[in-house]
C-alpha cells in the first residue's frame, strides 16, 4: 500500500506474501504517476524503506522522473565509503534530540554526493551519540581474535633464521599480504645474530677444530592497535 504523507491510501494491490518488497516497489514506481493523474514531468516524491533501493528500481525512478527519499542498504559498496568519508571530513551539522526522553540520543548529520552506476545522488549520513552495545561487543571480539591470530603467527616467524637482511624484508611483505590486519599495526625489527653452525659429527671438538659461526637474521614484530582504524569502525 502506498499512502500520502498523512497516511491516506492512494495505491494498493494484493500480492503474494513471498514476493520481495523490492519487486513490489518496482511495480509501484511504474504506476504511481498514472494512478495519481500526474504527467511524466510532474514532481512526485516517493518515500520508502531500503527495499526501494535496487539498481533496477533506481533506473525506473530515473525513467519515470520520480524523486525519492530512502535508506541506502549495505549491499551497495558506496554505503560504507560514505560513512567513512563523513567521519573523515568531520563536517557535521548538529540536529539535537528528536525525543523529549531524558536519555534520548543526540543526532548530527553530514550531507554529501556520490555515484551509483555513474549517476550522482545526494546522501545524508546520520550519526548518534548512542552506540549499539551489541555492535561494540562484536567489534571488541573481532579485535581480540585478530590480535590472537597475529600474535601466534609472529611467534612462529620469530623462530625462523634468514640468511640475509633482504630475505627478512621480503618475508615482512609476505606476512603483511597473507595476514590481513584490519585493526593492528606491526612495528618490525630485524635482529642480526652470530650463531654457531651445527656440527655434522657428534662428540667433542678435535684439537685443531674450530667452531664455525654464521650470521643469521631474525624478525621481531610488535603488535599495536591501529587507533584510527578501530575508531573508524567504532563510529560507523
């Protein structure tokens, strides 16, 4: 059912309960102007939830000249990009409380533009001072799990000797590529050690036998929390 801003029904249909709201929105977009007796060029603002926003529906609204207000769903890659941009730019407009309750959240907004399929849209990011406790717990577990995984990998790496400094540097690059650390930064130190070469024969050294030594290089990585990455994901 589609209604006016005051809740007066203007368009409706009986549909299969299993049919997607995305498909239903698409059908409404095609018929709205004709049902309301509007010409194709007449202004019409369609307000709907995030089920409206699909690539086919965006094309339909462009075709039928329908303006809209909706929520951008997370399956669009630009959604996270816009949130991160809003936090980086830090150009918020204070909105205040939207409720008279004592502990009501305080909101602020940030307006920007972005492209979907080479068409520019206006977006508004909304931020609240009330954090989702479940989301923060999940983030905390993710950070802890990543730290444990990286720590274990680094402990194994510390045991490996490298014949030259260049080999150790190559291993650092390989480690970074194979271990996608989202919330941690590793400070690398390459340590040079002179060590005895393991003898092939057992027993005591012969009278004129000398202990053979060689220089080995070891990697030592110290993990640190990437504060910027953590705070960014904490905010979005």
